[in-house]
């Protein structure tokens, strides 16, 4: 996995040399992505309504806060919801239910650990196995976190999450662009699109124009909680997420940080990493600040030395989300 997204993924036109080198590889990737997407599903639940939520770009689409927020919305549809996740980056291969009191990110992955605060979460590489475990626990609504490309469990509804900052990048498939799926390839097979704005007043007219009018569209925006961050003083911001620019921009809008430091997505922070970061902060007489997703991957003995920016999705029209996205069934 790339530790940092190439800049040309989000620029048009693409450099001719880069295009000539990567376009053939992109065509090969597109062929296999399309073939995989058209495969038959292994399992269809007869007990639960299944919703697949995911982005089509590599990292940073905002699907995790969307899934967390959807859990709150779905409490209104009289169903017992559970989240199914692969548990990316964990050491275990066991299919299990997340216990945030005993499990760490190494056991279940960082995103499942965060999501377990909002609903029961079952992790496993095989979604069919985790679905059956959730069904046996009495859950009748299953949310597939990053579930658009998997072929284990057939969804009743598919929701594409699009980050307003990323959009669809340069529109190209990997490795020429950031896309794992081509939107035109799947647009007739999805039930809705969710666009997450970086802030409430962001203009996204150019992006919404790319979504066909017949596809239900719901818009939300990210609201940051900076209550853990000192109002005065300098900050050193760091993160290891799919699209770090989004985090740095959100901090920059409110605070003046002296340095920003990027790590690979899902980076497991070692003692040495944190000691180096603390040394850097002391050099600037600053406070360390990071995302809540990164925070769960930091050894707990360092937690008191680091501030956390927490985020949630605020919807333009909460009451109609389930209806718009076909989740009321």
C-alpha cells in the first residue's frame, strides 16, 4: 500500500509521461476490478437487511464517520444493527465480536475499535462468517463497512461515500488515479450517494453535478470537536490516515500549527515513534494533536501527552436519510 497518495491522482491533465507509463497498468487493474465486481455473491441473508457502505477511492473517503452516524439514524427504523468489518491491520485472523474494553487495534483493527462505540461490530475477512455470527446474536440489519468490493455477502442496498475534498480524483483507476472502482461502472447498481463536505459552507456544486439526478443523494458535513485541544499555544499535528490533507486543513482552519507530520495509513505507532514526536513538540514548545483513529493506535501510556480531534457527520436532513437511501425496509 502506498504510504502517501501521489499528487497527480488529484490533478488534471495528467502528465503525458506518467499517463503513458501507468495507463496500461490501469487498464489491467480495471479489467480485474470489473470482473470481481460482477462475480456472484457467496451468501444472501434471509434474516437481515444488508447495507454496503464504502468509497470507490483509496483511503480517506469518510466512510468510518458515516457508518458511525448511520448507526444512530438506523435506530429509527426499528432494527437491531451490527457492523461487519474486515478488521484491516489486525494480527488475528479469527472472526469475532469486538469488545472495546479488552481488545486493542492489534486484535480487531483501528476502525472497528472506534465503531464499537456506536454498535456491535463483528470482524472477519469472510463477511459470510461474520454475518452469520451477527445473525445468531439477534441482529437483523447488517452494515458492511467498506463493503462495495467484497463478494461474500449480498447487500440489499449499496451506498457510495464521496469525500468533497477528494471527489473522484483525476477520474482514473489505480495506479493512474485513486479509484478502486469506476463510478460509471457501478452507478446503475447503487442505491444512493453520500457526499461529505469538509465544512458546512463548502461549495460542492461541481461535485454534485457529476452524480446522475436519478441516484438519491444525501449531503452531510464533518463537524470537529476541538475541546481537547488547547486554545492557545503551538501545535504539532500528525496522523496516519488515508487522506491526511483533510485533517491538516481542519486543524489549520482553527489553529496555527508549527509542523505537520504524515505516517502511512493505519500505521501502528511504536514507543519510538511517539518519543520522536514528543521530542519534536518540545523543540517547538508545542502540543501534539492527532485524529481519534490514530489515537487508538498509540500506546495508552502516551495518551495524556496528546490531544485528539474527534469528528462526527452532521446531516442536512436526518429524518429523510433512511428513506433516501432505501434503508427503511
